[in-house]
């Protein structure tokens, strides 16, 4: 591997709470170590060179979705990005666009995701009062359960939102993350909502009909979720409600 | 001074905390959750393999019930747990799984007919019943008699956390994100809430509540290498400790998971071995059957981790620049199984190791993973010392795990304890008034404010990053899988020196708003105190029990050590905690101490054990042969739960036998 290299990190710096501060790029040098990830590198930079550097990591294992940022032009999870992947030893780090900036590489994805969940009602709406928890559970088709899990693997990292041209132009667009979750509940036989109900939340320019099919979401999703297929599926479902009316 | 009032305050938005918040809100209490991060990023999401609940749907789980789950849990704890709590837990686990299905968790389901599985390195075909089709499936995990671990592929924690957070969102429960609780407001008898600092603006806020529930997870990050998320730093435990009255229980009980990848310490689930994966050494030899011929790779976690370490000490490890490791081989499970049931493991291997686990072996070694110890509570989740202070999940020592937790029992604890304790928290909220004592609030806020001023404007010289590294190094070197007196003494001395130095901290970054270095400084001195409770507890406990393995005291000593360690820190200027002990009463146990089934039985028995065994035999004989298992259990160790959780759990077997009964009549 590329042991012994000196890496150059060009990092976006801006503290919106600091009066007079302006966005700028700052360069840092760091000796590369075997197996180094952007997580390891950023922590070393903070501990050794600039203790004010802001970024977010939680699980550092590609599971929690906290650390998405734009690395050499592509939005992705920083914790599992190996520095050895970049042959020219220069790594440029920018915060995810499309979210409120907290500072440097830290953005408020949590606030965005909670708002989307409230707006689109992204929770199971059970049929009836739900099953008694003391008796045998209702059976579910094993294939359905497996398909649901596949759609549920989204970690709300925000990569699809930042990679979406529609979202950049239309603030209110729900993004692939919102559509994927709708697709997940639409598929769930336990959910009481009908296609009509879903049409009311995503059958418009802010929902499935706003998507320009550029598919930045599909190309960059760290969990390889089938965004293209699900958006197409929802569009057909939503169009069908119009025909049947 | 910014003060926010609520009925039920929950600190920590992982599964345990959210479940308590939901229980409070269900009763109409005003409920508020504080979290360092967005709720869905909590460490609960990292639990891969599953949660134990004795549903008994799969053919390999038939015959399972609360009794078997209880016994496995007690044995797993090396008799260090609270058996009443283990009973409450085992009884409610099936209810929690079913409740989560109602909330949207897509549990992996049983498919009727033949299915090929790997058991003991051989392909075996099992036949699932037609009646079980579509019911919740379970996989095998270590230290369990039955296949009991319910799962959604290997993203169980993720699915659970998302379902529970979605439920909380649907109920309108606010989560104040990026808020760090640092101080408990109390008067020595009653807890009134916390002082928290906003990680974005730096604002200090007082949150005043009837009940305060600490659900901040474990303290794994006092170790240099840990499978834990980087936020699992034990600040919840430290807050409780700094009250000077609340106690921490069994802090020396720290679990090392057998299979974290080398060098970064990211976990690969126990499901790898549960589904048939093997451990191999430098020669490719499968060594676990040599040590544990019965349970092999699926012995309890503490046992497997010790055997792996022993084997590496014999020179059978694979050398690497990061020290020796062993191999986890899941290639025999086949690509299809890995790509559906172990896909998080596959991703981790791909991104962090650049290998394909369907073809390559995975480099692993035992790594700090779980904190059995935590804030000591009674069976209702409340601190015995501070009224209104509750704790739940990994943050707590409710004590269903004793000295070793079974795989699949931690995810289960979060939602099961959350369900049970949530009801007790709600009871507390209904029966108590909000107490507002502005003098106490001002005092607590003033202390934190002074601490921050000193870190920014003081004359200290110590760097928080360096102190943290030194603490983590001490814990790695001297308070690991195998422990001994001289090394533990070194740890205690080293940590005491660090605690003194931590009074002389300074930060270079002088911002009072978002300032990661200040966050580190505020945490590190608290973490060192937590580390001291672990090291002092371990040094004092001169026996081996569960995950606490003393080379100089290899026997489990029930005669002298069937007791729970309690640490408190009454003198803020002291350099170490005060340690007390709480006896576990053998005469109250449903399952008196016995042989756990690993290695040689070298236990020094408790004098009451034989008496209690005889008493149990008499009680059972008095009930007669026709007494059902519920009657027997009640006779031996009655336990209490909130009324709504008392009903028996129905199982497939009950339904099937009822049908058979109908046919016969």
C-alpha cells in the first residue's frame, strides 16, 4: 500500500457563529499510515494540528450515517473511506450541500431527517389497534419481510439529498430518502395507508413527479439502495391512482 | 438562566431511552429526550445479530420458554446477576418482540419446509413446521440452549432503532439533539433534572423534571480499542458518580467480544458463529473444540475470548503489524447466506479490510465490547440513593447480566427494560410533583460554568487529548481480558495520577460555542473517574467471575464474593471511589450457584448453596408432580411486574397442543 506518503488535506473551514468569519479552504499535511481512513486522519488533524476542526462521527463503522461529506467531489461516508484510495495524495473535504451548516464539515442532517419524517408521516400506521403482545404474532410472508429489510437499510446519511440536482433547485423536494421510506411503508402489509393516502403526500412536484431521474442518489448511496427502481415504482403507482379516479 | 420544565426527562435517545420516553408519553406525561446526536445514529443501531426472546417458533427453538431463557441468562452471568430482574426480563422479552412487530420491525420470518443450515461445520437440513410459516424466526447464539435470537438479517439494532424512533416521532416526543447532559441537579436525596450544554451554541440549560432517566449507554471508550461508538464514553455513569450519593454497580464487569476486526476494532456479529462460522489459528486449525469440546465456538463470550487469548499466547496467533490475531471463517456458509443474512459483515470486510468474506477469512481478536456495570438501580430502574433518578439499558446496572452478558441479551435489555422501567417511570411521574428549587439549579449551573471558565481562561497546562490517550492505554494494558494484582495496582496508581493532572486541564481553542476540544476536556476528567471505578473494583475483587478473570485468583469464589460491587464518590477531592458491597442472597435464588459448564469446576461454594438446593427440592416435592412450571416458579422465587405485563406468553406449541386436544375430544 501507499505507506510513507505525505497526504495533503484541503478542508473547508467556516464557523457561522464566529463574527467576521468567512468560508475558506485550509491545507493540512499528514503522514499516511497503513489502513488510514478519513476518520482516522481527521481525528489526528484535530488532536495534533487544529483543535477547532469540526466534523461528526459516531459509529465509525459505516452503520450510523453521521459522517457523510464530500470527498474529492463525491458525497460519501468518511469513516469507511480509505486514504489509500486516492492515488495523488491530495484529499479535498467539503461539507454536504443541502443541509444547515453547523461548522466546517459538520451539517445538521438530524434536523432535516426529523422534519421529513414528520412531514411525510414516516412511521407504520397499523391496521386497527395492533396485535395483542401476549399472544402469537400475526404471520408475515417471509419474502415480504426480507424485501422490507432491503428497503429499510437507509442510514439517513444525507448523501442522496446532497447528490440530487432537483433538491438543490427545489428546497421542498423530499429527496430519495423520503421516497425510499414511503416505498418501504407502501410495501408493508401491516400499514393501513392506501395508495391514495401516499398520493396526497408525494404525488406532486415535491415528491415523485419532481424527480428529474439524474440518479445521483442511486450512484452515491452508501447502502446501494435501489432508488431508481423505487422511484419508478412509486411513479407508476401514483399515476395509476389518477387513471382510476 | 435558561430553564426547561418537563415531567419525564430522558438522557440518551438510543433504544432504551426512547422506549422509556414512549412509555411516559403514553400516560400523557410531558416527555423530553436529550441526545448528543440525532436519535437514529445512537449506538443501538450497531447491534447486528439480534435479540433473545423465547418465542420458540423455529424447530431449533421448540421447547424454549421463559424458564430456559432465565437459566441461560443466570448461568451466563456466572451467577452474578439479580435473578428477580432476570426473571422479569425473560418474561417480557417475547412481548417486546411482538410489540416491535406492531411498530414495524420486519423481523426475519420462518419459511416452512426443509432448510439447509450449518451446525458444527456440517451442512444439516432442518424442517420447519407448516404452522410456523411466517412467524418470527430465531438464530443460534453463544451460551444458549435453544435457537432464540430474533433478527432482521444482520441489521437488527438498526431496524429496531428506526421503528422505535419512528414511533416516538409519531407521538410527537421532542429530542433535543446535540445537547450534552453533564451534571445532575439533586439535593442528596432527590434528583431534579440535569444541566446540559448545547454542542452547537455552547449554551448551558437546566432541564427540570419529575423523573430523570439516564440511558446513555456504556463506557467502552475508556479503552483504546473498543467496538463501541466513539460517543460511548461513560458520561452518564460519571454524572451519577459525581452526585456523591448515587452508586455504580459492578463496574469491573467489562465484556470483550471475541470477533472484532483487526486493527480498527469494528464488530463482526456473533451471528457469524451462530450461523456456523468457525475460529481458526495461524495453521488454519479450528482450535475451539480443543478447549471447549461441547460448546466450541458457541461457548459464552467471556469463555471464547479467554480461549482465543490463551491460544495466541501459545504462539498460535497470526502475526500482523498490529499484534497477533486469529481468523473467523464464514466461507462455509456460502455467498448467498452471507449476502442476505450477514451483509453488514460483508460491507465491513469490504470497506475496512478489502476482503470478501465469502472467500477470505476475517482477521479478528477479542476487543472491549460491553459494559455490564453501570448506574445501580433497583428492579424498578430507580437509583436506591437518589429518588427520581432512573437508569436503563447499558448505562444501568439493573443487573440482569451479572459478570457476563449473553449475546442477544443487550439489544433485548434495551427494549425489554425500557418497556418495564418505562412503566415505573410513568408511575413515578403520576405520583410525584415537580420540585423546583432555583437555588439548587443555580448552584449546579454555576459549578459547570466555573468548570468551563477554568478550562478556557485558566492557567492549566494539560492537554485533554493526551490525558485521554494515557487513560485508554492504561485500561488496555492493565485492565483487560486477564487481570492480576500487580497490574491492576499499576492501573489504579496511573489513573489516580491522571485524575490529579486532569485538574490542571486547559484548551487551546477558546471558543465558547461549538468547540470539540472543550467537549473533550469536559469529558476526559469524568471518564478518568469512571475508569478508576473499573480498575479499583477489579483490583479489589480477588476471584474470577464471568468476564472478570484474575490470573492470581482463578477460582470463582462464591463463599467470599457472591456480591455486587458498589462504587460511589462522596468526596469530590478524593482520588479514588469508595467501594462497598451488596450480598446476593443465595436463599432467595431460584437457581442456586452451580457449574457453568466450561473448563474445570473450581468454584469455592457458598455455604448456603446446599441448604437452598435442599429447600428447593422440598418445595417442588410439596407441589407434587402435576404442578405446572408457572406454579413451581412462583413457589421458588415470586417476582413482580407492572400488571399489564403479567399475562403469560402464548407460543406456537400452545396453539398446536390446543388443536391436538380439540381433535382428540
